[in-house]
C-alpha cells in the first residue's frame, strides 16, 4: 500500500479528465470522490489483513462524510476517479481496472440472487455515466462506456457504448450498431437514443410492408381485369 503514490496519480488523473479542475491543493481538499477512494485504500488494506470489522466501520464513516459507499473488499485499480461524487455504491466483489471514471449516482451492485462473485468487473479505461447501474457478475470490457441512466445486466465487449434499459450496445469498435438518421437536424451531439432508433426502424419496416401490400393489391387488380377481359372475349366468341 503506497497511499502517497496513489494520491499523486489520482490528482494527476483529475487534472487530465476534469476541465473544471484547478491546482493540486484544491483538488486534494475539495474532491469527495478522491477522499472516498483514498479511504478505501486504507480500508482495503485493513480488510485483507484481517481487520474486517475495523474496515467496515471506517467505510461507513467514509460513506457518511463523502456520500460514496465502497465495500472494503472491492478491488480498485490505479487512477480511479469518481466525478461529482454522491450516491455511488460499489459492492463487495466488484473489480475495477485502471483509469476508470464513474459519475454521480452509479451503482456497481449485485442482483440479489447470487453467491460468490456477484458484482461486476470493469476493465481498463471504462466510463460509467450519471445514474447508471451495472448489476451482477458481468464484465464491462476495456475502453467501453455506459451511458447515463443505463441498466446493464449482461457482459459488454471491449470498445463499446451501451445505453438504455436494459443496456443495449449502440457503438462497437467506433462504428454504429444501428444507423441513426437526421443527427445534425436533431442536434444529437451526445449519446444516441436507442428508443428513437427502434421507432425509426419499425417505421421503415411498416413502410416496406405497406409498399408490398399495395404491390400485391395492384397485381391482384391486374389479374382480375385480365380475367374479365378473357370472359368477355369468350362470350363474344360464343355469340359469333
């Protein structure tokens, strides 16, 4: 446990990721997400060295002071940053890689019906947006992003963006999984809207079905007209 090295790396990470960050002293003094993270370094050491009751008591005090609840048994990598920390919950068997960023209201929790490893594993350079929930023994791959408010209950491959309830992959390896139309007109500069995409896809399918129906009706009308002509010709032939 090298708490001083951790503090230095974490302050540097904040300067890199938070455009509102000021000097190192202000960051050290005013960022509750960092305070919770640094407390967890000590609490995790206590937990792994047999002082579990003391670790739990300390984690509850940290929760009261920062609004962030991190179980002492959770494993957290380097340069971990909770931006606007408040209401963040990180469960006991959670594993977090390096360079991970969480925003306020994030839950890394269990589903309530599992034993053993029951909390998520986040790879390196993962970002989890405001109010998102990542639940169960699942893995979020390296460099993936979870959109604000999403609920993720299945594994996410590396280099993906997930949004919605339940979480749905909309970007994989930098390419859209589903094409979103009229982005510029609708000013969609942020994460895509999977509900709108699904509505547009259904609208396209309905248009296609209506077109096929019209074609079938037109073909049926032509067949009926041809049959009437054949009938008239037959009757004329009989009279002749």
